[in-house]
C-alpha cells in the first residue's frame, strides 16, 4: 500500500502543466546558444541566462571534452524535429515580447524581433513565413495548454493538499491529456510542413541545416 501511495504521489507531482508542456516538445530544455545572439548585447537580452554554477566541478564531475562532444552530437542527431522547432517557435515568441518591451521603452526592438532573420540570412518574405508559423503555432499550443491546465487541475483536485491517505483510490488521469499531448506534437509538425512549403525545397534544406547545427545542439535532455 505504501508503494502504491508513493506511485500516486509521484504521479500527482509529475502531472502538472509545466511538465505537460515539456512533454509536448519532448523532455528537453533549451540552453543558451551564444551564436544566436551575435550583434545583440548580452546585457540587453537577459533571455535564458545560464546559471553561473552550471556544471560546477565541485558538484557535478564534467565529462572529458571528447566524450562530451560525442554525447552532445549523438543527442542532437536523435532529437526529433518537432522538439527543436517547438523550442524555436517558443523562442521567437519570447524575442517578440522582448522587442515590444524595448519599443515601449523607446528603444530598437528589431535586434530581437529579426534575430533569426539576421542569423540565418533569411529574406523578408522567408522571415515572414517563419514568424507566421511561430505565431500561429504558439497561439494554437496556448489554447491546447489552457484545456490541459483545466484537466490537470481537476485530476489533482482529488488530493487537495497533495497527500494521499491510506486506502484512498484515485481515478486514472483523463485520457484527453494524452490526446492533447499528441495534438500538440501534430500542430508543430504541421507548422514545419507549412514552413517547408513556403520556403521551397532548397531554402528549407538550408534552414533545416541551421536547425540541426544551431538549435538542436543547444537543447539537452532533462534527466
């Protein structure tokens, strides 16, 4: 019975909107990629700052450089496109918010809004297609997340204080949660296909190379 309670407690802890969103783009977290901020002041961005003690030798032994590079390359190669593009679209959304904030303060927001256009070398038309894909995808995913938040809250309401009592039985998580997760994935994959059509075969191949070489290596599994 104790083992069962522990499993249910773990389930309640895991079943949260944040983890649901992470599942929707894979169990991964995006880390800073300095190459994406070339020409943008580090002080002005303040986006996804890397903790100063990350990988501290006193707490977590660092792998040998060659091994670390090999593991990073393997992880990047195995990363699904929908995970990478999901992070990319979310990052574009963050950059647009930052751009608006800068403009409201009377500063130039284009250094943020057009970051990917500058880094990838996209034409105005190509960048508009990318931004449109990101905006539409983020909007749809937000609507999915709102529904998921309601379902998750209803499931967690069975245990108001997060404490499962002896003999207490919980209903299974709503099947719709998994359906929404799959829907999240499909939305991103549809956006990738639409972007590919808008860019054309050659330019999409170029952009995919950028995603493979610049975006995927900056995403790591959450252990």
